[in-house]
C-alpha cells in the first residue's frame, strides 16, 4: 500500500469511528446533547485539512480560532448529518493522547479530554467517581491519571476505546496530523498539570 494522503487518513479515522459511540446507549438522552449546543464562539476543533471535507456542507461553517494549535473551528446548528460529523464530534469527550513511547516510537492513550469537564456528563461522572483513586510515582502521569479512560471506567465501551486508539494511529501516518496530535496532547497535559498545581480538583461537585 502506498503512502496515505492526509484526506485518506482523516477519512480512515472517520470510518473507524462511524458506528461506535462512547456508551452503548445514546448519552445525549442523559444530558440533552450538551456537546451539540454550542454558539458562535464554541464549536468543534478541526484537524489540519479537515475543513476541506466540510466545504460543501450547509450544516457547518468554518471559522478561524485562537487556540486549536492555529487550526480552524467548525460551528454547527446543533444538528448534522451524522456521517459528516467532524473528528472532534466522533471522539468527544475523549482524546487519543500521543506521547513518546518505547524505542523512539509514539504511544497513544485514551483520555477524557480535560476540556470536556465543564459540559460533559460522562467526563464529570468518570472524574467524580474515579478522579482521586489513581496515583502514580510519576508526577506527569499523576496529573493525567484522573483523565485516563479505561474500560474499567463504567460507561465507555471497550470497542470505542480500541477504535479511538486505532483512529489516532491512522492520523499519525500524516506528518501534519501527527504534529497536531502531539501539540494538542502537550496542551492537554499542560492543562491537567496546571489544574493539579493550582489545586483545581478534577473531581467536580456535581452529585451523580
Ligand atoms: S458526549 Fe457528553 S456532552 Fe455529549 S451527549 Fe454525551 S454526555 Fe452529553
Ligand atoms: S456537528 Fe453534529 S455531532 Fe457535532 S456538535 Fe454539531 S450537531 Fe453535534
């Protein structure tokens, strides 16, 4: 097989995440689809090159944004044709964290995205239930450990976790996408570290 283009990598990741969802059921029924209720200033962080795949869709518009490693944001109307939803919607509220692995390779870890704590019931539930129960000797892992998503954390299906990691691996095949995942992962680690330093507990007060 020849080298995959950036678009093929993104479409491949879409395909892997087409039929799996974080819960077996529809978590939107639990929270009133909080993650689909953005406004002009919120939206889905797009992957490098992903805006080209949305070019002809009327259900989204793409705008520039200050964060997201300099890449744009897609804003929707709270409804979309499911097969066209962006990568960020397919993985929410998780993220395939990319960090250096063994022998110069890269390691992909499924985490709850620290940016999802404010509006996602699944993240709030997982952090509230397990947030303080994981400790490690490594301070970096320690700040991230509350966010690590495993099948043990009730709610997230094992098949979703497997597909999320595979989709992350598929994106690594393209240099720009790889850099985006590395940069975003670094940002998420810094966010988790900062929260730990200032003593903001990921364990939220919501009583679930
Ligand atoms: S991913 Fe989170 S915010 Fe979105 S519908 Fe499910 S529980 Fe609600
Ligand atoms: S694009 Fe679809 S899945 Fe994503 S936030 Fe909008 S309505 Fe929800």
